[in-house]
C-alpha cells in the first residue's frame, strides 16, 4: 500500500466504540435503578431535628435533580452511540465505494 495523506478511520473500530458506549449507558441505567430502589427502601431518613426538617423541604427537588442528571447522561451517551453508528456507516459506505 502507498502512503496515505489525510485522515483515516476504521469504521469497525468506530462501531466497536459505539457498542462500548451502549454498554456504558446500560450500566448507568442499572445504577440509576439501584439508586431508585434505595430511595424507595429508605424513604426519607432526614431525622426529626431542625436540620432534618429543613432538608425535608428540599428533598423532592434534590431527588428529581439527581435522577434528571442520570437521564441527561444516558441521553448524552445514546446520542454519542447513535452518532458513532452514523459515522461508522458513512465510512463503511465510502470504503465500499472505493473498492467497488
């Protein structure tokens, strides 16, 4: 093979990377669900003192924010995975065009 100028990408490696991102998204989903179960099992263990009462006021918004963070991260991973699939498909098609 001759010397190549420019950028070269292997679509198979990109596709493998997309699979790793999918696995990470699945792992984050599992962690999120485990945390939901902990919250459900523990209830609201803030204590009965003034600090617990104050924390109790903000607890619903805090838990929503925590799970929204998980959801946002999962969405980001899924978007990355999808983009990697599109990129891999594009490189694969280009490679097939140059061969065919």
